[in-house]
């Protein structure tokens, strides 16, 4: 990076600082393909700043790396000179594989494949962040693999037994037990995806409370949630704040699930949290956060 480049002759200290600051804002986007443990190719976009420090961004249910929250969040770390990688889970977006309802544990392993790939390339994963279902995935990752110490959960769901009827319809459990599966179709009658009893078990068997308690105290966790979220209630964010050991809660006033009109606020909260984590890498800033909350 610019810190190691020789100073140009006649360039003042002020000019040099300005030159470095502008240099940090330059990002090169590059498509990267990573095999997961099932041999499926995961497709992602690396926002390369030249830094070996890397943030990984995870999308939500039936979403992709190219949706607005993920694209905007991938740009945020570059403002402080950090590279970012956003990718599609298997069965989503450009990645290989078939879409599966539930699939939390497999998506954790997709994330694991991404982390290990970039570690093999000598990157340091300084943070993982996820939106909606991706928020649950990064928290599950943190509870299983204790090797990333800054985690950002954006609008994840605490009560996983809730929220299914809106997508699967009434009496979905009874219908699945009778038929072995149910098919979810769009308004034109085209099949979107199939849900089996096994898919439901993948979701039902996740004990969010227990998993959150397995996140180590030296792992800093930020939960961000919109006060007007109609998909996942803001009360879920409060529940996370009560059980995760080293937790910060930020509620964005008037924001919906996608932060449609609050992208800047979301970006600011996430960047500040990542920046604090970098500062705490220094001995003079060592120590865990106490649990705090605020509204924006």
C-alpha cells in the first residue's frame, strides 16, 4: 500500500497524506471462484484495495451478492483501505448447486471454504458480516469456528421457528407430513423452490440461544436492525443483545429490512464498528467491548 512507497521529491507531508488517503479509495473488482466442500463452485467479487486485511459479506434468503445491501456494504471497508469479498452461497446467484430451503449449516461451511481460501492467499479475515439469513450464518460460524473476532449481524432472526408461514403458507407442517414436500410457486404458477421435512429440520434444530452462548467473549458482535423491519421484528435484535457475551446493538430508526432509505446510516454503523476493531488490535486498545445499545 502507499505507506511503503518512497516519498516523491518535493511532496509535502500534507500532500503525502492526501495522496495516501486518495490511494486508499481505489478498489479493483475481480471475480473469484472458490470450491466448497461439496465441489460446488462459489462465485464472488473481490474488492481489492491492495490490503491483505479482508472483510467477507454474506447475503440473505434467496438473495445474492449483487443485491444493494451487499454491494454497498462491500464498498464500506474500502474507505479505510480494507479489501472485501462478497459471494453467492451455493444454489444462489451465480454459484453452482441447487437452492435448498433452510441449509444454514451448509452455508456456514460455504463461508468456511471462503475464509480458508483467502487465508491460503495470505489474507487476514478481520470481519464477517451478513444480512438477514446471512446474519444467522455469520453468528453460527462464530459459534463453531473461533477464528474471526469481529462479526456483524444485520437484521438476522433470533426466533427461527417464526417467519415461515409467510413464505410457506398456513398448515405447512401438516402438508409436508402428508405429501413429503411442498412446492412454493410464484404468482404465475412457476415453481420457485421445494421444501422437504429435512429442510425444515435444518432450521428447527438450530438452538439460537445455545449457539450464541458458544460465541467466545473475545469475539466482538454487532447487531444492526431497522425499527420498521416488517420481515424480522426488531425484538429479535434485542434478544441477541441479551445472550451474546460481547455485543453491541444499533437500532436504525425508520429503517426497513433492506434499509431501503437508510443505506448511508447502515454503512456508517458498520464502518465504525470495523474501525474500532482495527484499533483494538493495537496493545493500547486491547480489551473487549461491554454490551451496549443505541438508536440512530
